[in-house]
C-alpha cells in the first residue's frame, strides 16, 4: 500500500458493502417470495375469467398485471368471483363482469385510445383499461362521490404510482353528463345502472366507439352501445345484471 496501511485494512469497507448488499438482496428476495406466494390465486382467477369470457390476449395481460387484492378492503375475498363492498354503498363488480365488459370493449381499447370509466369506484377497471391503452392513451375515471375518487387514486398509487402521471386520472362528476373535456372517447364503461341510456354519453363516443352500460331499475340488462357512422346508437343486449343505480349529482 502506498500510504503505509496494511493490505488487509482497506478491504474492510469492501467487505461491509458486500455484507450490506447481501442483506439487502435477502430482504428483496423475501419480498418477492411473499408477493409470488399470493399470485397463484390471482393467476387462477384471471385464467378462469378469460376462459369464461373469451377475452383476448391484451385484455388478459392487463388483468394479470392489475391485482384485484390491491383494490379491495377484504383481502381474503379478493380472488372470489363476486362483488365486494368498497364503502359508501358502492361495490367493486365481480371479476366475471369486468372480464365481460373488457371483452365487449377490447376492439376499442387499443394503444392510444381514449376511455371514460363512469362510476370508477375502487379504480380497478380504470387501471386495467389504462394498461390496455398504454402511455399514449388516456383513461378518465369519474365518480359522483369524492371519497371514492380519492379511494381510486390511493389504490392506483399502491398498484403503480406512475400510471396517474401518464395515462390515468380520476375526478368527481355527474356520470350522466360524462366528461366533455376529453371527448370524444373510443370506449365508455359505465359501472352503475341508468334508467335509460344517457344521450350525453352516446354523444361523447367517437363514431364506431363502444359503450357498455347496465340499464333498468327493477330488472336490469347490460347493453353494448355502438355509435354508428350516422352518429346514432346501436343497442345490443348482453345479459341480465344487478348494479347500484347511476346517481344524478344533486338529486
């Protein structure tokens, strides 16, 4: 050693750094193992939903990316195919309903697309659709309850904080009126039942754009609404459903 130190003295910091790195790697490895130990249920749920709905590869990939457990309070029930309460009288829909909606809209949920999610609730489906449209796209989640808007923001921040910096935003608003600022939309998902198809939402669709919306009071039907080249709504029934009502703000 040129400064007169014994050769072994300068190796101590290196050994300490190696030990610190080893401990950090052990902690990270443990975190990965913990995370992966919870994934089989998630993967099995998605596989079941894809098989049941016929959802395509991009929708499947997005559902595999977004873990439903991060968007519900009852983590023990996160991977059950049923709706779960998220507070304020609202629920997160059953996974098979989310898969059905994605299947109906997937031709419009392409990179660069603009999407409106009315009744965003926990933010789960907004996040899945945001993954499908990519950083060049835009998803706007709307809910009339401020606490649910904040819940969506927190949940997505837990999942992937950068998503809200890129292609996803949440705001409070009247779902019946949609959100004109980012219209027209390639796709609109409505997660609450209207007593009729809101024309304001139809008018915010692009020509050939698609909307999935439950309609009805005592009896409800999930409809696929396509805006034709003439700007008129083409309405197709998909299945019977049961959703909470789509609330008029101020009513």
